[in-house]
């Protein structure tokens, strides 16, 4: 698969998760559009999440860790968890004395 195809499948995986969450919120609110999706920060957060899933699908695909459609969809759907786990693997750097005075 090329990068664009991986990105599209990763984006689709993110849409699956966000679409189900949106549907659940609409049902919970009695058919009313959820407030979260009417604010600019909420919409921006969703767009960032979707593009993170697409980007991760491309990165995993180009590195040979994902070779199929289902894998790219799964990466797109799991993007927030993947980013969280990768962040936990980064070592914490000691603060400089200048930063320590805050």
C-alpha cells in the first residue's frame, strides 16, 4: 500500500471510533447534537485526533509494521492510546536550575 492509502484507512479507523462516540452522545442526549461538537476547540481536537491516526497508519505502514487494511484501520482507531503509550516510554529529562525556580 502507498502512503495515501494507508492514511485514508487510518483516517477511516479514527472516524469509526469518533462516529460511534458521536452516535452514543446523540442517543444519550435524546437526539440533540452534543455540545462538544459545536465548539471550535472540540472540532479542532477531533480533527487533530483523526490526522494523528492517519499519520500513525502511514508511519507504521512505511516501517513495515502494518501491511494490510485492517492493520491501518486499527492503528487509526487506536491512535490516542498509541500516542499515550509512546509518551510514557520517553525518559524524563532533569530540569535545569533555571527551570527549577518556577
